[in-house]
């Protein structure tokens, strides 16, 4: 395997798409940073990052996740980023893909 070949985790890729789609459904229309932190066997950890002036967008995603019954962690970083972290069941992520098909 060469150094130029990147391994792509399909669940991590699906989780990132799910997270971006979720943010849009929550009413967040501007780009945000999304990072899959752990694509596990049954759950995937996702971090949503918002610039500090976008605290209302962060709140929309946060409250939408809580409304869905998810446990959410919020942290404000010193460099003015807000991180909203959640662990989502993989079935929920893949179900979202099936709904679109």
C-alpha cells in the first residue's frame, strides 16, 4: 500500500454526511466543521464545531439532538470554538442513508 492511498471508513463517511444533514434539518444553514471521532461497532462519536459568534447555530443543533433523545456534551474552547459532541447509534446513521435512497 502506498502512502498516497487513503483508507476511508464508510461508517465515518456516512456519519459525517448524517451530521451535516442533521444540522441543516436543525436550521443551521452556514457551513460548520464536523468530525467523526470514533466509528465503532454500534455507535459513532461525532463532534460538531462552531465558531463562537455562531452560538445560536450550536444551540439549534444541541437542542435538536436533545429532542431526539441523545446525550450531548458541550465545550467552549479557548480559541473561540464551541464543540457539541454526541454518540449516535450506527443504525440511526444508516437508516438516514436508506431513507434518502
